């Protein structure tokens, strides 16, 4: 399994083990997005909702939120958790790109006054050619995730390597190797290529404006303050006029 499609790199063993590898943990992003949904009011759409880390918690809070994700493996886990909590989520299995140009599609989905929130990041390798020495090697402290024990008794270990970087095209590829083991023996391995394109600050702002959005604001670190070069997390907010 190796075709460079971003969503595919979450499939297979990754989707199966996602929640136990930390994929369902609440972080400081949850109260931020919750507040933003409440601020605008009305229905919200959680694009790339995964296993429902946010979506199911929103539903518990009584928020009107639906989800979209392209991978059945992730949605299956979401439904399993929803059943256990007696929640009835509305989720669509769709690719964001599948229905239209991504930002235009988001634009058409929103009601006037509706808001789009996009969380994104620029990888350190985009700025720092020194990091090219990592090519073909494990990447820093996160090079190995796990082993993580699953409720089935199996364990999952993931290794990540940077494979290529093209600063002109603003694309880097990583290789991820997942290994599923039972009683210390590897029973399945998968190799995924994760192709990541980054967008710079003004570029993404222009793309949003080009799609028809107004009032683009970049939140830093899940706060209402504007992002700066020191922010670890950036969330772009844009309103449909
Ligand atoms: C890192 S997970 C995040 C899940 C969730 N948003 C969360 O914060 O827990 C990324 C999710 O994006 C989904 N995804 C990736 N590309 C997608 C696309 N083009 N359209 C829809 N979903 C996509 C994957 O299937 C995966 O569930």
C-alpha cells in the first residue's frame, strides 16, 4: 500500500490502531473549536473527522455537527464508539476534493455568515535545508511510535522517515511503516507514503479570498490572538459574506 495519497496513509493498521495510538485524546484544540462553533451558531461540519475525537464530544455537548471523512476504517471506529455512547452521528464518507475544488466546496457548503476553520502547519524542513540530512533516516524524536498495546492484545509500532523534499513545489514525502504484532511476532506490515504539501501564510490567505471568503484571521495556539512566528499551532478562520 503505497501511493502517496494522504488519506490512504491513515488506512489499514493505522485506522485499526488509531485511537489507542493517541488518536482519541482531548487536546487544547477541542475547547477552541467548540467555542468557535458556538460563537457562529447553526450547524457545523467537521471535515476529516476521523474516528470522531471531536465530533462525538460535540454531539455530547448538544452541538449540531456532522462529519465527513474519506476512510471507512476511521468512520467504522467512530460508529463503534457512537453506539457504545448511544449517540447518532451523521457522517458522510466523502473525499474533500471529490466534490469540488476544496476551498470552493467549503464555501458552497456554508450559509452566509458561516465560518470555515482550517488548521494547518508548515513543516520545519520547509524552512531549514539543514534538515535535509534527515532524508532516508528516522525523523527526530518521533521516529518510532509505540509499541502501543491494543485491546485485542496485539501491538502496533510505526516508524517514520523523511523520503524527499521539494521546496519549489512545496511538497515533502514521508514513509511510514506500520507493524502489527501478536505475541512478539510480526503478523502484518504496511508501508505508506505520505505526501504533504504546505502553504505559506499569505498564500493560503489569498486562496481563501480567491474562493470568496472575507475576514481571514489566523488564530495562534487555539486562542483569539493572531498567530505569530512563535505560534506552535495556526488555525485560519474565514467567513462567507
Ligand atoms: C490526522 S486524522 C485527524 C482526525 C480528526 N480530525 C482528529 O482531529 O482527531 C486525519 C483524517 O483526515 C482524513 N482525510 C485525509 N484526507 C482526506 C480527504 N481528502 N477527504 C476527507 N478526509 C480526509 C483521514 O481519513 C483521517 O481520518
